[in-house]
């Protein structure tokens, strides 16, 4: 597949593909679900995945901002950001709620 064909399939410019390939830019959050769909896997997934990585991956795959997911969980965005950074962990109740959305 050429850069042009890939760019067309992702509705972006050929230059954007080139910047990604050279490491001069990273895909925006809005582009990640289409990239995952195209590749059939998450290229941003890590070998050892922390809770923060799982949350971030879920948000990317579902086009959610931290604010939107925090609203769905009934928590403050800063709390969610702290979980993603690994600064602190959710309570058992909120961890169960997170696990239920990861499964659904």
C-alpha cells in the first residue's frame, strides 16, 4: 500500500503519514481508532500494561477524552489523569466500575 492509499483510507494527507513515519508527529486522539481498525491491533499498546495504560488505551479506542470518561465514571478529570499517570489508584468500587467498562 502506498502512502497516498493509506492517507486516503484514513482521510488524512500524505504529508501526515510521512511525519508519523519519521517520528516528527504523532496521531491525534481522534485518529487512533481508525488506525487501530486499519491495522487490526493497537500499535500503541505496551508489553506490560499498567492500569493507566489500560485506561488510556480504552479512551483512545473509544474516542473519549479524559473529561468525558471521568464524567461517565462520576469522578473528577484530575482523578482520572492521576490514575493514568500512576500517581494513585482507584478505590475498589471504582476499579470494579472501570473493569466493567473495559469488558463491555
